C-alpha cells in the first residue's frame, strides 16, 4: 500500500512525503477575514471574506491537469527549471516534503544541491498571505540561479471572472512599484479594494501580463520568461493580469538567503481611494509590507499564529492508549471544526466558493464543533442566523456571508431548519452559561423594527413544527428535511431545473418526516430543560405545552413511525411509506434510526435497540454505515434527487459521514460501547489504512465515502467542509469520552470499550479548568456530575 505521508503529532502537522497524492491534499490558511486554500503543491487561491465576491487569486476548477494555479515559485538552475512544490513543472526533486500545520503550510523541495523552503501562512487578523522563501546551497560549489514568483489575479467576482470575457479581457489594470505589483482592476470605478504582491527586496525583473510571462500557448509548467531566464517587465492592460517578480541570485556553498513575499488585500475609505488622479492609495499595503517584510516581523506574525492555535487547542485534549483517537481529538477534528465554521460550505476543492452561501441548518450544526473554542464568534453567528428567520418560524435555507441577507434564489420551506436554531443555541448556552443571549433582540428577515428576543425566535422555531403537522401527527417535510435530496414534493421531470429550487408542490401534500420527528423530540426535550432552568424560568404553562407536544410526537412516532424492526423514514406526498420493509428499495434509512434513537423514542419498549440492530444489520459495511438500503437503482420522480445518484454515492446509499455519528450517539445512549467504537473507527480518517483508496486527505473527515454499491467502496469525496466535523466532535467528546457540558457543570458519562476506557482529559470550561483521569469499568449507565466551580480542579473518576 503506497503511503503518501504520516502524522507528526508533536508538531501538530501532517507530513506529505510525495507530491503525487491521489488527489490534491489541501490546507486552509486564515482565521478571520482573509482565507486561503493551499494544496500540497502550492495550488489554490485566496479571498477576503467572501469566496465569490472578493476572490483574489484565480483558480480553475476541475482542470486538466488537476489543481492548476496557485502561488508558484520557479527556480532556474542551469538548464533545469523546478518548483519547490514539484508542480507545475513536475521536475523530479531530490527531496520533497509538505507539512500542513495549524493555519500554515511549509513546502520544501531540493534539487541538485539547492534547497528551497517556502512557508505559507496568514497572520491572525491580517489581510494577507506571507510566503517566506528560504534558499540554501547544500552543495559544495557556488550556485548562480534565478527565482520567479507567480500568481494570477482573479477579477474579484469569481463567477463572472469565468464567464464574461467580452468585458473581463478589457478591464485589467495594475501599478508597478519597487515594493510591490498592485492589482487595481475596477478600482477606478466603484470598488474600494485592491490587491498587491510585494517582496522585501528589489527585484531584477517583473511581469504583470500573463501572455508575455507564459507565452501564448504554454502552460504553467513552461513559462516562456522562465525558460529564457528573463522577465518581460510588462504592464498589463486588460487581458489577464498576473504578478511575477524575478531575482538573479548567487549562493556560496552552505549559504542561505531569504525573501519574504506579502500577498495582500486592502480596502480603502471611499474618500481616500487615490493619492493622485488614477494612483491608488497604497498606505495600508505599505504598512503590511513593513510589518511582515523583515525576518523579525514575519517571526512575530508566525509566533502569533502559533499561539492562536495553541490557545484554541489547549481547551480540550485527551491522552488515551489510542494514538489515532488522540490525534483526531486533540488536533485534526477540532481544526476541521474551526475551518468548517469559518467557511460553512463555500470554498473547498469540492465547493467552488461561488455557489451556496451559509446554510441555516449547516451553520447551526457547525456551532457544536466550536462553542468551546471561540464562544464569542459562536454567539454572533447564532444572532446572524436567527436574523434570517421569517415571522412564522420558517427561515431562509441559506444566507450570504458578506451581506448576512437571506438568499432569495433558494428561499425557505425546509422544515427541519428552524429546529436547528434550538440545537445551536442550546449547545452554546450549555458551554458558556450565557443565558443572556436569549434576551438579545433579533429581527426577522433582517428587517429593522421587527426585533424580538432570541428566546421568541426559539419559540416560533418550535411552533413551526407543531403548526405544520401532517395526517399522522408527524412533521410535514416541506421541501426537504436534513436530507436535501429526499424531495417528496418536487416531482421533477425537467433536467434543467434544480431539485432544490424547483417549484415546491407542498400544497395538499401528506409528506411527513420521521427525521424531523426525532429531531423535534430530542430538541424539544432540550428546549424544555432550557426553559425550566432557573436562569430562564419561563412560564410553566408554556413549558408544559412544550413537554406535551414532545410527548404527543413520541406517541405519533410509536403509532405511525415504527415499521416493525426499525423507524420508517417518511410518508410521501400521497401518504405512502418510505423506508419501510414494504418498499422494494430504500427499505431502511439512517436518519430516522439516528434521530429517533438519540431522542430515545420507545426505548423502554425496546424500539431503540431494535432500530440500532437493524442499522447494524442493513446499513453497516466495511467503511461505515450507508445512508439507505437497498440503494435506488432507478430514478423515482416521487422521491427526487436521492434516486438521481448512482447506487453507493452521496444520498443514495453512500456513507454520508455526517449522519454516522447520529447512530453512534444513539448507540452510546443505549450503552452499546462495542458498536460505538467500531462505527467510530470506520469513519475516522486517522484509522483508515489505504490512502490510495481513500484518495482525499487522511487527516480530515469527508462528507461522503463511497458505499458498498459503488465502484470503489471506501473512496472518499467532499473532504473538509461538512457537518461531519461538528457531529463527530460532539460524538467523540460528549458520548465516547463522555464529557458533556450542562448548564451547571460537566456530566461525565463515557461509552467506550473497557480496553480503552482509562484516559486523561484536559478540559477548559468557562472559568474552570479540569484535569480528569477517567477509569471506565464497564458499569452500564455509570455517570458522574461535576458542578461548575471556577478554578483548577484535578479529579480521578472511576465509573
Ligand atoms: C449537504 C448539505 C446539508 C444537507 C446534507 C444532506 O451536506 O450541506 O445541508 O443536510 O447535504 O443532504
Ligand atoms: C445536492 C447534494 C446535497 C447537498 C445539496 C446542496 O443535492 O447531494 O448533499 O446538500 O446539493 O444544494
């Protein structure tokens, strides 16, 4: 089995040891406004705040070859041209290594006695990437060689940048200065932002016109100027502006040299855009160039970044007997939760950054992964999300991060959405104890004057379900529930329309969802607990109403949602069963088994154990639990997009990793530790052995791994931006290791095989810090409550 890399836990890095990974293995840079995607060969792009509207570097998706375009350094040593990251020239290197760390990537290449090390990072709170290039002559003779930098500018709107060439090819403008090459396309008119690529020493040549630099018919692997050892010193007018500096260098044996590049973004006040007619105001860029353009400045910025992540990752850590578990918990799962929170589903190597905005349900679920890490940002996100709700409790399915406005193209009508606001808020308050957030005034649909308290928003979220019940007293599904592809009110036979946005034919529909039913019961119980807490002390009559609605739902599920051996998935438009043994295909689905067992519906009657047994029997395969079984083998108009996927992929019997933890948590609540552990190891990348089969990054979860019916079961897709990050985090931290934040303390309630059941956890919780040694002896249902008391506590807990 080919290995492409390994973990370095002490450094919190993944080390890639050959550049030809089965798919680009990427990392993310940035923590606030300025974000970058960078692959193990330095491919990728960056943007400020919005991947669609403020794209800084151009990127070609799905290119041939894959992952073309990025921040490239070309080295010409004699007749050999090479790149430290192997691509794009692909000249064989004597040494190659890429280390993806927390918010930085370090790529090292060595060829014929010349070593080039490039450190890429985005300093916290800065709007730039730093490229720190260190060159060392490792040979015995002096070296004369040349170095070129290269980036290609995007014309800001990543969508029109790929479409509107009759305009685009005439708009490009740049300014050339000794400290930097400035990209100012459209700055002359409404834009107040520009980008620049600067370097901390005089360059020997430059280019800003792509055609001159590359040659009209050359690719990134053979730039004309590099091949001929020159620069065109071009000033781009229209066409495709780029930035490239050239340096003619010399190094004695053993000597090193360092260049620091800053790729930045500046937004100016409207009234201070220019310093002379047509000349952009460069003051902010110069400040950045000065701040980071010295080794000391770059060192400080990098140290600040390090301490940012040290602080984040010092809040929860485990020391167990299982290294795969420790590295997942201590490093990569929490890191992925942060990245997913920052990006929602916008920009990855599977999401182009020009499509969806922030999902209402997605963003709420993402909170569960970061409330313990960046509570203040979680708070703001909750308020932003709530502001996209409608007065009837429904909500925009998505909103745009730049404007925070709901997205009209997709609208609302996804009936699980409102409940996730309760989920996110409960997670936040349990972590922080900040009940005050419930009194924050939040508008509807961002309309000033419509403000009500967040608590009111939660109430109408809850009521949105009870106001929309179907014939069996179960929640109407609307456009879709969590499974965006189970489109029971869509009936589309037009290939040119999206299943998500086609006319919503819910009028007269009987389509009900058992997934929402389970979610409602689980979140309804949480909601009642919140309302009854002395810090909220809601009207007892209202609390009783919530509790009785939950009880009624449990009753409805037992009466109409139980199929004999498992929970049904749904009723269709006509009231027909879905996810029933009566169906030919799609007899059983994962979502309702997960949610109804997490809600413990019918647990006393044995329904949860039966449903979990059925999930193991019918859904489990070598690589995890598939979404449904048997897979749909043809398109069924009544079900929609789910049946559009070939068997084994995505929502049609793929291993949709996002929902595996639902079953795992259900298993944990039922005390089935061996099942919990087995399912968890299957979907957790640190445990997977075959890197070629898995294909995508071995350090992050995928949204989907191909299921048993697919051509290559076990092949991963859609890595990084997925609710899997937050859900596996919740699963492992609260249900496997068993550290459950409560309003007034921590409940310790693990579910882990005894063989791995002794471990230490370090947990920061509000103003307290806990060092726990936990010893599980296998006693069913054992738990221990630690009341919240500020200060440092060391506890030894045997369960
Ligand atoms: C994607 C969507 C999410 C949806 C899931 C299942 O991950 O982002 O909103 O719930 O697919 O369809
Ligand atoms: C597709 C995908 C689903 C995703 C949705 C978002 O339907 O299968 O996973 O949630 O698109 O628009």
